[in-house]
C-alpha cells in the first residue's frame, strides 16, 4: 500500500488525505451524538412519588396526639397518630403523593 501512495501525484494524495480525515471525523462524531441514557432500571417506576407535607394543626386526644399535615399539591390532609400524650409533631416531612 505504501508503494501505491508513492506513485500517486500530489493532488491525488491531498484528495486521499482529505477523504480519510472526513471519514474519521464522521466515525467519531457518530458515536458522540448517541443517546444520553440507554439503560432504565427495572424498579425505577416502583419508587413512590413524594411531596412535601407541612404541619397544619395538632390535636391532643385522650389516647394520644393527632398531627394533621397539609399536602403541597393541596389534596387530602395527611394524618399521623401518635399514642403518646403531649408529643410534639415535626413541622414538615415528605409524604407519599396521592394519585
């Protein structure tokens, strides 16, 4: 192959070199423009969707404490019942989103 390159004229060498560079550039660019994410884990959809719930009110009942939380999406309030008397409710937490 090297003997064939020596026999080519200067213009033929330039065309050969330019087409070789063009082919290499296209080969490298084809791999670089591939999709960013090709793998999706199986349990990605199984994760529960979460939203922020903030403390709305606290009720102290005979059997314990009821903490009512307002959902960020504005749906039904979340309720956490604690059996202990005079328990202080946390101000906010991540609760499961209702569909």
